[in-house]
């Protein structure tokens, strides 16, 4: 969709040639950090929509089988599928240049498989080092190969809705090149490797794009600031949507009734092909 007034000028109207360095870096490092990507106004709209969802008792639903159990005092507060009630979240799905980047690095017929939003208070954070999917290949002995370009099955965009300029707030920390290690994340991260982690510090409106295979975590929040993030994950056609509660999910008609062809595809209205 048009990115005027949603994406800051430095990222508007990028050519395919300008996206190539992004693609090269993403393949090399497994992630990409874009400072000041969204405009302050659009970032504020996304944050306000998350606040509205957090304050809506009918939406405390939606995660880990909690039903309607209040989570007001929880350190980590998650709301799923905000695109159903937040036009701002829905705008992210086909917003260029990240949507065009997804079409180039995943596949032209990629789609969005996930949209979670959450806040993290002092003492919180999904701070255990992890991958979002088990290793897609295993190095059984010796060093990881240097002649491998791992196909991107899916990647997540973490949009910062509040400033994460101090490591105490806890950004999305990534270990460069770890998507090619060919090993599951160890239970105890070697200190020398953890010391090399990129904290991805930036102002509200910045975004981290990371391969599902990269070793990453949400840095522990040791500050008095509440961290706000909304996530959008793009995947291959063969990757199913992961909208909680997964089975028997039905997308509300108002989400897609006025969508153009590209947004419909991003929402999961896919063409026939293998497996269907």
C-alpha cells in the first residue's frame, strides 16, 4: 500500500536496487535493523490501538488458553490478531518497502501468518535465547558451511512502539550469522557469543526483521519503562497462518471485504498449488 505519512521519507519509494543491500545483509546476518522506519504519528496510532486492546476486557482472551482471565498485573501482556480491530496493524501487512522486501526474500506469493502485539514491564521479557522454529538443517560435525544461503521460510518484523534506546529497556537482541549455525540454541549461551549479540537499540518506529532461524531474544526489561511491540510475520505459501487459537479460526469479513488483490493474498487468500 502507499507508504506516504506511514513510513519516514528515507524509506519511501525505494527501488528494487536499493532493497538489494537489505537482502544481502539479511542472508548474511539473519536479521536487519531499520532505525526510524515508521513515522511518529503512525507509531502513536499503533500504540494507542494496543492500549485500547489492553483496556478492553473482552480482549484479555487471547493467549495461552487464559480465556477471559484479567492480565492487568502481568509482566508480559499479549494481544493476538490486532489486525481484526486495528486498521493500523492491518496497514502493516502490505506496507512497502517491508512487504516488497518479503516478496523478494521469501517469494512473490508470500503472506502474513501472524500478528501479535505485547507490552513488557520491569522484570519481563521473552529473554531466553531461542529460535522461532527448530533448525532447518543440522551440522553434524565440523564447522558450519560457508557456501550455504538458507532459504527464508518465514521472518518476523518487530516494530518498536516505544523508545528502546537504552539496553535496560531490552530490545530484540540477535546473534549475527546464527541462522547458519545448524544447531539448536544451547540451554546456556556461551558468554563470548552472547557478548557479540546486537541489542538493536532505536527509537519508537524502528523495526527489527529477523529470520525464524536466527538466535534471538527479547532483552530483559530492567527499566521503569513499559516496552511496546507489535509483530508481523511473513511466510511462504506452504506455511500456514498461525492466528490463535489456530484450529477453526475464521477471519472476520470486515477485515478483507474491501481489500485489493495484494492485501487479500497477504491475508491468506492464496492461489491453488501444491497441497491444495
